[in-house]
C-alpha cells in the first residue's frame, strides 16, 4: 500500500530505491505496492507541492482551497467556514488594505516634509486637532461623512447586487468612466488610469500583489500607531534617532525606557 505524506500526496516506497521507475510504464510499476503512479497521481503530487501555506508543511483547512488571492491557509479562528461570510471578509480585508496603504504613504510623506523643514505640516497624530482657515472642523466632518458615506453605500450595493451600480443612470451619467469590473475592483479612467488588470477574471497575479502589499501596510500602520503611543513622535523621527545610534537606540531600549 502507498504511504500518504501531507495531503493527497501518494508516495511509493519503491521510489526510494529507483526513482526512475515512477515514470516508466513497467510491469513492476503497474503491479507494485501502490498500484503504479498514473499521470493523474503525478498532477496531484505537483499540486500538493505547489500549494503555499503560511506555515510550511501545514495542512490548510478544507474550505480554503487556494483559489482566493492571498489564500495561504491561515484562519485560526475559523472565520472563513461560512462561504457567504467569507465573501464579505474578502471585501472588508481589501478595503482595509487599501486604506492602510494610503495611510502609510500619507504619514511617511508628510512626516518627511515636516522633518526636512520643507513644510510646517503637523505630526500625523496631531493633524486632526489643527484648525484650518478654509473651513471649520464641523464642516469638514460633515463633508467627509457625506462623501465617504456615499462611496461606501455604492460599494455595499454593488456587493449585494454585482453590476447594479454600473447601470445607466446609477451614477449621474458617469458610469462609463468607472466601468466596474467586479465587486471590490472598480475600473475606468478614474479608478484605473493605468489600465492595469483590465481582464479582472484572469488578473490573479495583480490581486495577489495588491493583497500582499495591503497586509504589509496594515502591519506597518499598526507599528506606526504603537510607535507614536510609546515615543510621541513620528516614524521619520524614530528612524533618524535609530540611525544616530543603531546599537543603543532600538525598539528594545525604547520599550524598556518607556516602562520604567
């Protein structure tokens, strides 16, 4: 009988002594312990080897089959067991990833301008308390609430009924400028000016790159939050301080001094 390694990975013990016998249609191969290795078995073996997981050698949950971009079998809480909930979680992660990427970019650029003296922009965690001359805080909040509320409502409606927001008359006659590709992936010259991933059904590589960078940005923004809470300065200030004395200005010394 064959020995199974991992998940659906049949292994013939005779291959230890003669690896070439696997590919040869010899009588020994047809009537050996495991009944021979067929092309189908070889395809399953290759697929099992190519299935990436967040922990090498881990058997991923059965409901995560690797078809989703960025699916590496990581679901310790079992949130993806319900297929309908999984659809919403995918969209939620995508939106949070994009916000995180924009947030990290905005924080780093404004902090760099502030530290270099090119602008008097306040540090990012104090920017919300700054009074702007062109509008008061209440007006800015209401405008942001209306704009983001409208955009999020449209996104939710497109999630519930895919393609409904691309119908004529659903967006003030600007539907052709958006050209919604599929839920979570709007297109057109406004939201896809470079024309990337026009064939969204076959754009798995682009989706994978986006979600990988988005997850990295979410980890980065969490680090920026913790850093600001501990050091009370921006990330560029922290970087400059670390580079000034790399062996004594590290995260370990910073946490130790803040707790004492």
